[in-house]
């Protein structure tokens, strides 16, 4: 199955240049001055409750922004008339912690009703997930609107597979005006969190249809993964994406250099000539990685489709209006 639909190429090229909302730092300084503090407070609560949850929330920014811009479409539940993105190939049984966004939205609605968009919550919460786990902190630009729809097909056509190689990823990120350096740095989001056995079974037992494991896998690490993810086992079991899954650092890149990348799409960054130098640099200089990651996240957050939007009352459903009375569908 093709990972990329040619009919969407023009759409992707336009996505980065279409004029959408005017984004700026401290957008809510007058309308909801405590917005960023509230988001961080709720993210701290989520982290204390379940450490993995903040990594899961951070992933939402990638899966949201790559599909028709940063508009919280990934948060929408399916309806009888709309197949949303939650059950797309890259998201089903994978994206999680939507309830954390719900808690943040609830707290913001109490403080500043109908003011802060769900799209901006994803951006703020993703930044906080990194900062709270030891990574860089940065100023986010805000002012997004929430989408009125979502598309499972668009997500299926755009989001990369765990099997993707560096060449495919470079091409995909380039279509969003993100450089090779941006792509490698943003892949460092896997510094925290876990991945499913489902995503690596082919690497362990049938790499490229060979009937053999990926020869790049470091032997001791491969044995550990074989024990975690045996043939015929539960493919929803999860493993750490790097050696320090609860700390945002450059261990992810050190692991790639050592042949201990969890996903094929991770390890390929070191085996590919086009990306290897950035992996080496980030593995040796955590400060450089942090700076590049923050810059890449800001660029990713700038993606907009220019489509009409709203401020949802509930991040999972679109508002509907009838005789100027706001209702929830």
C-alpha cells in the first residue's frame, strides 16, 4: 500500500504557504492571562499520575500538524457523517492520552470560557511535555482555531509508517518546508515514551522480506527485543523508545549510533548517509539537539491549512450553531 497519495501533493505544498490565523506569542495575555500556567499545571498532574502520558500528548502535535495543519482535527471523535483521524493506520491503538487534553480544556473553560482553542492546547501541552521531562523550554506562538472536520483518509495518506526510511522522511518533511536537520531533530521526540511491538515485528523477524532480523540491530539489544516481542506474542506490548524513556535528553541519538534504535524509522537516520552526521552531532552535543528541536517544533506549529475554524467547547466534538445559540453536536 502506498504511503503517500499523489493527489495530496499539491495540497501539501500549499499547506505551508497558505495564510491562516496570525500566530503570536502571549496571544491570550489579555483574554486568558493564566492560560499557559493552567496548561503546565495540568500537564504536571498528568505526569505524576502516569509518566508516559506526557510523551503521548507530545506526539499529538506531530499527528495533528502534519494532517491539514495544527487544528486539533486529530482530537475529533468519529461521527455518523465523518471518519476522523483517531482510527487511521498511524493512530489506531497508538495515539493515547486524549483525556489529558480533556482535563486541560475543562480547566481552561472554567477560567476563560470559549477562549482557548484545542489546537493551541496541543501546542502548549507538547512544549510542556518536553520541558517537564528535562528538555528545552521555548516560547510558543498561539492564536489557532479548531477545525470543523477531520479526515481518516488524509491521515492515512500523509503520516509515515514505522517502516519508513530516511529518504522517504526527508521528502515528506521537505513538503512541509522542514529541513533535514529539522526532521532529525524532531525525530528526537522519541527521547521519551514507548512504542508497540507491532511496529517492530518485521525488524525482528522479517526485515525487507528476508525472513531474517535487521542486521543493524545491536545483538544484546536484539535479544532483549526478541524477549519483549516474541513471534505470536501480544503485539500491543510496549517497549522503551530509548534508554531513558522518562527523560528528554540526547540518549535517543546515542542509542542510534550504537544500533539500539527501536523503530526502523529511527535507526535509518544513522544508517543513511544523508542524516547520519546530524545524528552524530546530536549524540555528542545535547545543547545543539535541544536548540534544533525547539526550532523545529516552532516551525511545525506554524503549519496551517487556511480553512475556517472555531473555538470548540469540547475538544472531541465540533460545535454547531442554531439560531445564534451555541450547542455541542
